[in-house]
């Protein structure tokens, strides 16, 4: 009788979910709230500024087959797409019937995870009444993984740190201390790295607890119905959005600074029968020296996210959203490198895919894409050295240039896209690492001129105040290839990196004659008192500058976003009124 009653209750719940959109919306929203709460706990439990300040992490709730159901909303979008794929590899090694309550499986394999070694993917099974019903997953960018610092000057992935294959960090609640010891022995700041890893576990445990409470509330013995319906709805929404695009093949190419020589990313976007094929055939071969190769797990994630933002930005997304999207890239290219290619700086290629895809789609849907962004790719720098107490530190600086202008408004200043890892507070950074920020401001004229202006980049003056010499390792692009404008809009300002000598605690004197060049894809030695000028690029403009509203030119002048010379040179007839 009890079994019959349980089956009846489950069928009733399934019927409600199938035919009552209100009940379905409530449960789907609750699932997303669970993912957000898990993310919040991970954030608040973490040790590093990479997670606490830059938000370089994500939490995903998956069904028993590893398909995404719900995801954290203010975390790295690429991780939300890579985690279910990694879960598929987890299930290949550990089939569903071998998982036990208390198991924890991890990996940082670049080709099965997120594309480079610092990101750890973790999954925990969720059981209800002895039955596997879901998985709680998370990804976090750990502060250190050994090897060289996170530059782009490695030759093979073996130089870039410790690679953990798919394995159990815990079995039925018992932590594998051997794995912990291997991790702690191979990193520079083990207390921070292990603190963040345990924060991932805390977030997953919260996800387990909250999901089981929800299932108890609705008397659900399975999430199969919820998963099937929500994925179907997400897939239908994406297919409907694709069908609004005229069928055909749209091509574009984007050039990058590359490593030693420029590289090209070519794309052909084909729209047919409610599906979209994104093909990167013709892109440059993988780089044998330089860590800018991008595994397909990361490339697909940012391609899918960019397309979702452009054509279907308002409907909820899960695994179903990406089923109509097909990704293709020839093996041996920078978009699909063969192991053991160096991949430390895979975002320098992965973020550029958005520019390539939008450049193709602007031919078909010009009012739904933004001009190229200064944050494609995001400029990142990693500092390492000793603080005033001779303690080792490693700090990753995240920042962004300006977003590209939109078809109906200006681009956003200093805003990351397609990534959303943020800068964090200067005060927090100075408290964590021996760095002094003498300047953080938006340089005038850095956003590309246009009917709608690109977002401004930002200029930083960062002084190294360590007790001994240290190192900074940059992963930067757009020094030679700034963000391009669309439909007559002008390019944004490029990246600029310079080094100035000085004394700790004294403001640097920065002139073009005194500045020394800095390796944009490698390491630069620092001595105490050295100051780096880091200028993040601006976004491209949209439409001709001559079409810009005179009132907007006046407002830009008043706020200091543009100079009077730029107003006269670029906006011409409207400069007199400004």
C-alpha cells in the first residue's frame, strides 16, 4: 500500500508539472535559487580573492544523467556550459550504479574540464530514499596549481602545473588524504588553494540539503519529469529564436595579436531547420610555443553563451538550450588543439570567438549583436612574490575593457563580456597582496566613436611593494588588434602595458620616455617600487560618429569621456555645438 501511495503521489506530481505551468515555474525557480544559494555558500567560504572578489566560479544542479537543470546566475557563464560536459566524462568512468552517498569526484583535465589547469570541476551525487536523483556540481578557479605562473609563454601543458585525472576525492564520505597531500605539495599557497577546494565541497553539500528539502515538500521521488519538461521548453525557445534568423551561411574572421605573429579565427555560421552550426574551419593551426590554444570544451561554452545572449536572452536556460547548437573545429587548430598543447591562456582565443560569431551574425541580425568588446579577451595578470612579512603570495588580477556599442545605445564602461569575472575592490586587493594602486580611472577617448560610442577601458597604475623581487605574468591581447566597430563605428583604443621604476610608497612619474616594455604574454621580473601601467582597451563603436546626437557629444565632453579634440576630429559638425 505504501509503495502504491508513493507511486500515486509521484504520478500526481508529474501530472501537475506536465500541465500546470505555474507549478512548473515555481519548481524551476526554486531549483535555480538552490544553485544560487550553493554559489553564495561557496563564495562566503572561500579564501581567495579570485572567488570572493572576481567571482571566478559557478555552481550547477544536474539531473541523474548529468544534464543541467539549474545554474548559478552571477558566476562565470562558460562554467555553466562546461560542467555538464565534464559530468558526462565522470559518468563514463564511474557509471551511475557505482556512485555512493558521500562520493566526491574531481578533475582539472583541460580537455575534459574547462580548458586549463587552474579550474577544478567537482561533482557530488544526491540520493533520495536510496535512489540517485541528481548531481551537485561546481567549478572554481584555484589561486595556484603549480607549474609556471599563468602566462602564455609555455610550450606544453606539462609546464603549466599539476593535472588531476578524473578520480574520487572522497568515497562514501571519506576524503582521500593522498590526493590532498599531492595538491598541497604542488602549490605555492596551499592554505588558500585547499580553503577554496573545501569551499566547493561546502557549496555542494548545501545544494544536496536544499534539493532534498524541496523534493520532500513536493513528495517527488525523481526529478525526471522536471528535467524532461524544462529541457524541452528551453530547447523549443532556442529553436524558435534560431528560426527567426534568415537561413543561410554567414562568414567572418577576426585577427588577434597571437604569439609572436598574428593569428586568425574564421567562422561560418549556418542557419537551417531551427539549428545553428558554428564551424571554425580555416582558423590558424595550434601554436606549438605559446599557451593560447583553446580546447573545444571552452570554445563551445562561450560560443553557446554568446549566441544565447544575442538571440534568446530572456528565457531560462539549461541543457536543452544548447541542443540546437552544433560546434565544429578541425583538430589541430587553435580552437581544437591536440594534447599536450599549452592552454594556460586559452581565454585569449576563447573570448575572441564571440567577436567572430557576432561579426558573422551582424550580416543577418544587425540589431541583435554588439560591436567588438575590449574585454574580448579579458586582460589578466598574476603577481607572485613575498609580502612585508616574507610570506609567499599569489594574486590574480582580473579586469576588463569597455563593451562594444549596442545598436541603440552606448557600450558599457569597464564591463566584461563574454566572461563576467569582475575586478573586485582595490582595498581588498591591497589588503591581500603587497600592491599599491596609485590610479584607477577611465581614459578619455578609449571607447570607439560612433552613433553609439563604445565603452571606455580603464587605466591602472600598480606598484609592487613586496619585500623581495617578484614576478608578474600577463595574458593580454588587443595591443595590435583593438576592438573593431560595426557599421561605420570606429575601433576602441588598444591595450597598453608599460613598466616604470621608482620607490615603494612614492607616486610614479609616468612618461612615454621613461616607460619600459612589458611582455604581454609572459613573465616580467619586478623589484620593490616598480610600477606597472596597465591600460585595458575600449569597445568598438556602432554606426557613423556623424550620426551621434549632439546632446550625447556634449554629455561625453562634460563627463570627460571624450576630449574636445576628439569631438572636433571625430564628430566634426557636432563639435561646434558641443
